[in-house]
C-alpha cells in the first residue's frame, strides 16, 4: 500500500532539517489512535516494521534554509508512505482522518488529502531513486563491538543491503526467496547525515539500477531499502 499525504501549513512555517523522527512520531501516533494493538506490535524491538516513508516534500522547493531549519514558503507540503502490510496503511489513514490536525516538531499542519497511489509492478531489473536516504550498517569488533554506518564506497554496503532484503523477505513470508541474486549499480549518489534524536546516521541519497531477484526488488520497493525504514530511511520510487 502506497500513500501520498498532503498537509496544509497552520501557523509556524519553521521545520528542522532533520525532521524524520518527527514524521515517524506523527505516523506512530496516528496508527495508535486507530489500532492500539497494532501500535504495540510495531513498538516491539528487533522486528521489521515493513513500512517506510519519505522526507517531507515542498512543492517547487519553495523554502529557504536558515542554519538547521527549513522555512516554508509554500502553504502545502506532502510526504509519501509505503508498507507491505495493508493493515498498517489502513490504520494510518483512519488515525489521520480521526484527528487531521498534526504536528511535525513545533510546526502545525492539517491533513488536507490522502491519496492511495498506484503501485508499480516490479520486475527483475529496475531503476530507483531515493525519496529518503538509504542507511546500511555493519558491526565492527576490534575488542569492542560497535555499529558502523556504511557508504557505497564500502563493498560491505552492497552485501549488507542484499542480506537485509533477504531477512525482510523471510520475516514476512516465512521462507527463503526462490532467487536471492542482487546486483546494484549506482548512477549517482550523495552522502548525507541524518540526525535521529541525539544520534547522527550516515546515509546516501542515490539513483541506482537494481537487477536480480524480483522478490527482493519488490520488498525494497514496498518496505524500504536498507535499515531504519520506520524512522524514514530507504523509501524509493521507480524511474
């Protein structure tokens, strides 16, 4: 299920550039209003949530940046949401319709429209562009284990990206994919850092060609590529 959620600006037009956590909070609160039991399930640690969402989109990029803030000049903004679990999408829609007045940080908005978008039929070779940056990690153990964020210059980036999709597939369907091949060729990319609460995560915006398992490409398209999808990483569209 793929949604486009339109928001009308109410009052303050100032949003933090690192607003992914605030969007995640908006989404979780809406789901909780509509389906508290589902919300409890989604808050369980160490499980895939099977949803992702984009950064906030401003029509015509009609905003200015001042230090770490984005000053909106447009009266409307929107974001995209995608999930493999229809119940999550339905709960989000119902929760937003029940209480359309929402906040992103200290800025106030009203939900003006929710559009169910047509999902693309994914083949075994697609070109994707990120709507929110992709985060991939590895664990280093030099006497003390630590999680390290990877960029595409690291070979482990591609291996872990594939492994993550396989794990999501197995967790969702309960079996291994028939085909687990995946070849990634980056067309262009830009490294970024996104802050979630007090932690910065290295990630990458990119246009990339993916070829191999249609099953894995579909999981990436619907639930997000890489990690921390439910915090606003890894949403893509087909180009």
